[in-house]
C-alpha cells in the first residue's frame, strides 16, 4: 500500500545502481530539464503542482540550487500528482505542464503554476463541485499569458493528449520504490545521484525552517560533487 506524506518527512537511502538505472534510463528524453546533460550531479524531482511543499521547493530552494551550482547540476522534473481526493486539480495541472512542454515553455508555465497555487486551490475550496473546471479555465488563461498557442494548448488539455506522460512518470516512481520496499513517500521527492529523499528540505543551514541536523540540499549536492572527483 502506498502512503502519501508531505512536508519535512525524512527518508534517505542509497539506491543500488541497478535499481537506479531502471528509473534513470530514458528519463531525460522529452522530460523538462535544466542544466547540462554532462553535469556531475543529477537531481530528479517528482512533484505535484497542488502540493504546498512542492511550491516551497520550487520558489525558495530550486532558484538557490541553480544560482549556486549552475551547469554542475542537471535538474529533471517529473510528475507525481497525488490522488484527486487529496489534490483535486493536481492531475489536470500536471497535464497542463506537459502541454506547455510540448510548446517548449514548460519552465515558465511551471513557475506560473506554483506562484498561483493559492489562487487555484482557493477555487476548489470555494466550490468543491465545479472548482476544478474553473481551475482548467485558469490553466488555459495562463497559457495565453505566456503567449502559447492557446488553441493547441486547450486541445491538448481537453483531449487528455498528455495523460500517458503523467501516468508514465507516476509508474516510474511507484515501480522503483516498490522494488526497494519503500512504502512511505509523497511529494516532493527527489533522487540526487541515486540518493532518495522525501520532503521540501531547506537549501542550507541559513534557510528558513532549518533545524539542527536536518538534511539540506546544499550538503547533499556538495557530497555528490566531492564523490565524483
């Protein structure tokens, strides 16, 4: 059984190279990524656009990783929308992100989704029955804001053209973790050169929310860079 957890949950373990290879094989083909393909460190995130902890990572931690490490880190985004009874619009937001990626505008759309997460969640909270439909209207408006081909984007979203991409991401995570016997996980979760971590941990010891002894992304990346030397 899968258990969905979020926030500062802690699980860190080193994957075997064989199991890591199952997850990593082909993951870059068509996946949204930032950084150099020759980077020393690869971070793969599995994220949910309705998850507040994912938003915290996207708005607070990821920009610092980029600014600090540049092309030494390759960052890959993959989808793991939680079930609709927990996050009602997460699936459609994940599809919308893929539709934006089809037009090579994923990262701008990614940032827009997370910046407007409170607004979108408010629509669902205010009208549980029709709120998701209103969110879909907003997803299309965001596409227009970014000057995407809105007709193409809307068709992609309405027809579910990228549902299989989202499902493939979900399956990759579930299959890998089940093979490892890991049943407690949620969003966001990461593979940092094969090290599996769950939680929106801070960038470093000076980041908001840091507590003594807590995992930090800076420490993990520095460790991975040192190991590769």
